[in-house]
C-alpha cells in the first residue's frame, strides 16, 4: 500500500468515513479492474459507506434489543398455526400497526410459538429502522425494582422507554406484589400512545387480576393495553418446540 493511499485513508477517517477508509485498497483495485469512471468510483465509495453504516446500525440495534435468540419469520411455519393465516402474518410484517402505536397480545400455551413470533416481528422492525427492546416479565420487574440504585438497570430502562416497540415475554408467568404491579403500571402508562407493545402470555387478560392482586391497577393497565390491540390466540394443543425438537434417534 502506497503512502498516498494511506494518506487518503487517514483523510477519510478524519471525515468520519471509516468504512470507506478501511475498504479503500479493495475499492481501488476494483476500480482499476472494471475501468470505473470518476463518477462511478465516487458512487461506489458513497454506496459502500452508507451500506456499511446501515449494517452496523442494525447490528447495534439487534444487540440493544437483547433477543434471547435470532430467528426471523422466514423460518416461522405458518401452516402449523390454525389461528393465523399467511395473509394475516404478512399484514403484521408490514408493521403499519407499529406506526399507529397498536399493541399485540399473543396468547397460548408454552411452546406454541408466541416468543418466536414476537422476536420475528421485532427483527423485522429493526430491519426497517425501528428501535426494539425485548424483556421477559421477570427481568423487567427486576429492572424496575432496581432502577433507582443500579446504573445498568437505569440505562436499560431508558432504552426501553425510548423504544418504538417493547416486547414483554411471559407476562403473568409469575405473581406480582402491589409495589411491582404499581411500577409496571407506571411503565405501561409512560409507553401508552408513545410505543407499541407486544405481550406474550399463557393467560388471557381476564385472568391477570389474579396475579397482580389489585383490581384497580389491573384495570388501569388493561385500559391502556387494550385501547388499540390485536389479540392473537395461537394453537392451544400444539407445541412448536415439541414438533421441531432435535432428537437423538435416526
């Protein structure tokens, strides 16, 4: 690599075009091989920089989302969901509901595909530029209880409150005391008409009061969640995990 190329790389870095700076020797070789014009070469430089910036932005958002695993909806076998059609899934993937701050509640027994569907929609949203945060209900309650004195909790909840889409997994999996229910209400109240929420649960909203223990708080939470909502009941008798489990037998 010549000193001239190194100097140009450094100048690109000073202009904060680090992706082009790193790739410049390869781009120069491609330019010589393909006999690009000056305009074509400039277009390649800018296209590469913008593409890599977008890819890194998506990578950062995926990291912040804190998904427990990465599975897209292209892997979701819609034929196994009697309660959800391909047309409905495609409508969900268009994300128009996200622009309108609609919520989605995914109901069904363990293994029905609720979390898979929620994560897949979250990945779609990130790919289209939205900010997404995933949390189990247990993790979320712990963050809310420790926000005042643990910096990490404060940072994660700040990102959550600024997200376009918040995914809460396994809502009502565990009972909450009155303080926890109150903290959860204040979070839902903050997100109301600011963000969309996807909730997965094996219990319908009519059962939530049993685990929150406070009729007033439960009603207030439901008022906000159900104002604009699509409730999807996934297969009651089929476990996605059991159908697609790995086996030691041939």
